[in-house]
C-alpha cells in the first residue's frame, strides 16, 4: 500500500468508527463498561490464581496474604461485565446528585455572602445551569453517559473527511509531480 492510500484507508476507518459511535452511543457505552469489567475480572482472577499457586508451592518461604483487592477486582469486574447498564445508571445517579449539590451549594454560598460580596446575576444562572445538568443526568443517565461517545464519533467523522480530502489532494499532486518528472 502506498503512502497516499494509507491516508484514504485511515480516513475510511476513522469515518467508520465515527459512524459506529454516533449511531450507537448507548451500545458503545455499555460495550466499554463491559470491556473494563472484563479487564478488572481478569486482573482479579490473575491475583487469585497467583495466590492459590503460591499457597500450594513449596518454594515460597512465607505464607502469602489473601488478595482482598484481587477478589474485589474480580467481583467488581464480573458485576460490570454482567450488569453494565446498572453500573452506568448507578454511577450516573451518584454523579448527577454530586453535580446538583455543587450547583445548589454555589447558589447558597452566593446568597449567604451577598451582603459582603456582590455577585453578578449571571453567576446565579451558571449555578442554575450546573444544577439543571445534574438533574438532566439523573433523568437521562444512559444518554448523558453516551455523550462523550457522540462527541468522539462526530470528531472522528470530521477527521476522516478531512483526511480523505487530504489523501485525494496528495494523490492528485503526486500525479502532477510524476508527470513533471517524466517531462524533464
């Protein structure tokens, strides 16, 4: 494959990945959580297997400590891999509450110190937006969890289009250059 074709190949891959992310953001979110869960499970399982091997080995000069973190990683990974939607919903629920509390705290702070510090009206608006975003996360956990995939997907599509245009332009320039080389 020549240099110009690699531009086009990269562009088409980027556009394809972008389309997958944009057309299925919730599915991609679930898939990512499952992959992370599997990786947690594998690392925990590895720790547990090493512990079992070490306890049976005659070459070990000390009794190994039970890998509580390994067991926790294994169980947490299995939970994430088997119940990814539940994990996402719980995580987004906690995140939504924290963001709502942050917005509410800002508003209460502005009110408390309004005699000492003058706060512009738009600061209240910013705090209300933060509060509203927390509420949105609580009401639409999967959609808000998928938002980064949408952004990544659209970015990947735009990158792929730009790369495709560059690849075509470079290919045309290469043809012109080769023609000029033959004329000399």
